[in-house]
C-alpha cells in the first residue's frame, strides 16, 4: 500500500478503516474439542493456551495501531454453528443475538433450513468432499441444491445469504446487536 499510495495516505486510509477481529475462532474450537486419537499429542494447559492467544493478539493489535488503525470490531459467540451444536461443546440453546433471530425466524428470511449445513453433515468429520467418481476424473461433493436456502454453508461458516443478513444487522442494528455502536456509526465516528 505504501508503495502505491505513499506512507501518509496509507496511514490516513488505515485510520478510517474498520478492522474485524475474526481470527481465533477455529483455534479456540480446535482447542476445546475432544482430541482425536492418533492425530495429536497432549494439549497445552488452558492458561498457556490463553496466554498464547492474548500475546499474539496483542502483538497484532500493536502492529496495526502503529500503522494508524483505530477502529476495531470483534465477533461474538459461536454457539449456533453446526459443529458446536453437534459436538455439544456448549449448553444447548446458547447463541449470539443475530443467529438466535435468524434460526428462530429462518422462514421469514427465505431459508428452508436453519440447522443442517448445505455442504457436509451434522456429525464429524463434516466434510463435503465425497471423493473421485469411479469412471471419471471429476470429484463429487455432498451439497444441497440451493445454498441460498441454508443458513450454514458447512459445519463452521454461514452461507453468503446468511452473511448478508448478519452484515446488515451489524451495519444498522441497535445495541442489542452491536455494542456500543453499530458499524455505520463507527465508520462515521471521527477520530482526531
């Protein structure tokens, strides 16, 4: 960016940009899920894992701040994703505000299925890829016919259709959705 825009213009752009802190969810899920025999050793202690995550986040935030980043948003609870529900990693029914609304009223949003992922299944290993077809070089996958009718793409990620709803709620929602201000308000917030 600096090579194209200059250092000052890059810093101005980064000062106005909104940074989404979505990293870490898979790390956390992979840590709290039960160990799979033969695929890994013992896990580090919870304290060590937490210290490692906080340390890495701190380093990255400081680096972004040095370049002028000032507006950050984080992502909330993961309790609705199919992987977490199928493996009972958290108590049933716990979910973030946005996903609670979408799953409870999925027909209102045009979805036909709020639980099963479009690609893969309910239970591990949650894979879409089925393998190569015997008589051809093509591969096959276990996909739904219309992904826009599903809330979840796979065991971990919402579909594009669900992400559009989530984005709209984060942009314009009230404090029950995005706190202390929504993303539109954050974008318009003037940092001197």
